């Protein structure tokens, strides 16, 4: 289910509640440790302080595990060094060990990384499984190393596994814990696992979630801005029969503060407007129906084939006029826009095209928040507590002569061009702030905000 409509937040704070999706990006290999976040992320700047514990708080939360883990990893390192001395090799030179004992280089590389790791948590990430450890040790035994030297390594591994079992149950559970403590703080492994699991649970998934916000001066309301948004799903496919699927909802009237959301795109006759961008939407062997009730418009996609054969691309556009303050008011110091993430998606792309005359947008920041228990709150303390340790630092493109291409979404330029065409606006007058995220967690909300000038 997708819900996408601009809403007014409490105290005149603007909220665009969208349904987003994302351009392609493969997650980087995670690294363990506790470093500072990316320099342009809200967690780094302090503009939106993340609910991310300090090193001392992490140690306290981990209790005795860090102490026990350090002792067991140190014992393992001692056993590995003793084995290497006996065998006359340097385990931190994995290629030499590979040639001498006929071992796979990837396996010897892992043991080298364990020995070189400064932090025990980093060493854990490199530890081979039981089968890999046995392959490594048997190669030494076949080369003539006495069994009691290899057994010392086995005993150290048993000791480490006992520590893990006592504190977390098994290594799989430990990996989930450590994923939140990695150097880049992005929960990449957990997000990838969650995407697969949620896709199976809900029976659908999307390749890409898209939200485009075009922020323009309001011709009818001096000192205000119009908010145009285009939202969509690319590669939406069912994994089991689930019936009609609501993919777009908007409250057309009676929004807080008297704000009205209007359909963006002109129909074929040019006299009416609709939310669905038909020329860029495809839904093979399915149909789209528009339902209106109690001032709310819902667009539903009928049932269709499973898998890629029935994959649909659906894009919608709306505009809210005069909804955005351009300067601070006593009770309104920031502009906030929220993108709700509810459908399992491989990628999310959130693009904000802000008119270059709007001050403060060049410093726009983004953060990802859990909405597992409740929708994103506009209370600062609750926002901090719900923030996930995921860096979503925006990329900024200050000058453009044309709409940038997005290879993962071939229709992207055409979709955005239609929005600018409907507004009668020029891309040269806007700056772009882009948030791209692989495997956005669901349910969650991506908050973008900037400080209004005085």
C-alpha cells in the first residue's frame, strides 16, 4: 500500500508524505568500528542529532561481551601465532601461506585479517566458519605440524563460540548486533536481509522507489512556495496473488491549514487533470481504477501475473500551492518533508529540485527514521530517538542545463520533464539535492529538512 500526499505538520511545518523509491546503488562492503559519520549527514553536523550511543554507552550496553570477546579473540590470535611459528610461516602474508600449504588465498587472507585487526569486533567479521577453520588446520597437519598445535586453535574457537552462545545465542544473531556498529553505520547487511524477508511476507517488491519534489516560488502567494511532487514505483511485482493493490492515496481537500492537493498532469483532452502519469506508467495484464470517498482519492492496481511478467511501473503527480514558507516564523524555523517507505524496495531515490532563489536549501540534510511503532513525530526528542544509524547524506548538483540521467530508471528524465513542463519552469533555475539509498528499511521515513533564513 502506498500513501503519498503533502500534509501540513504541526505548527505550520510542511510535510510531503510520499511514497518513494530509489535509483541503483550497490551497498559498500561494511567495516567494523565506531568512526564519525559522513561529514554532510545530519548525524555529523548535529543539526539533527541521531540517537546513536557514544563509545562508552556502547560498551555499557554490550555489558561483559566486549571483555569476554576481547579475551577469546586474543586467545585465538595467540594460538594462530603459535601454530605459525611451529610451521615456520608468517600468517600475515596470506599469499605465502597459500602457496606453502596449498590453501585458497581467500581463506588465508581471512586469517591474516583476524591477526591484523586492532578491534576484536573487526576480527569477528573476518572469522571463517567451522568448515573453513578445519580446512586451514588440516593443511598444517598434512604438512607435518603436530596435532596439539592445531588443537590449540580449535580450543580457542570453541572458547569464542561459547562466549557468543552465552551472550547472543549464535554467530548469526551476533552479526545482526554488529551490523549496527559498523564503521559506516548503514545496517547494510540487515537491510538486505530485511528486503528479502519483507518481500516474502507481503508478497510484493519493487525495484525502485522514486520521490521527486519540485519546490517553486508561488505566483499567487508572495513569500510562499509551491510543492510539486512526483512519486512512483518501478518494477513493482507480485510474488503471490494478493488481489487489488492500493498504490496511491491523496486527500484532495480538507488538509490541515486549508491546503489543497491538486492533480498535476493534464489528460489527453487538455481540459482535465489527473494524478496518474499514464505515458510513463505500464501495468501489463492489470488495470488501474480511481476511487474517491470522503475527500480521499485512492488509485488501485488490479491483480495480475506474478513475477517479472506482470511487473508494473506507476508514477503519480500532485501539487500543493502556497504551502511552504520561505522565511522563518516564530513557530516555523525549518522546512521538513517526509517520505514514507512501506513497500520492500531494492533502491530508493529521493530528489529535491529547489528553486535557486530559495535560501537554505543548499544545506538540506536527510535522515532515516523508524516508523515501526508510530509515524514520524515532529517532536525533536522523539525524532532523535527514532533515527536509524543510516547515513543518507544528500548529493548536491548546484548547476544544471538539463535533467540528469538515471540509468536505473530509463524514463526518469521524461518523468521529471513532465513535471517542469506542467509548471512552466526551467531546470536551469533549480538546484538538485539527491538522496540515494539501497534497500531502504520498511517501515521507515526519510526526513529531509533545512533551516529557513530569518
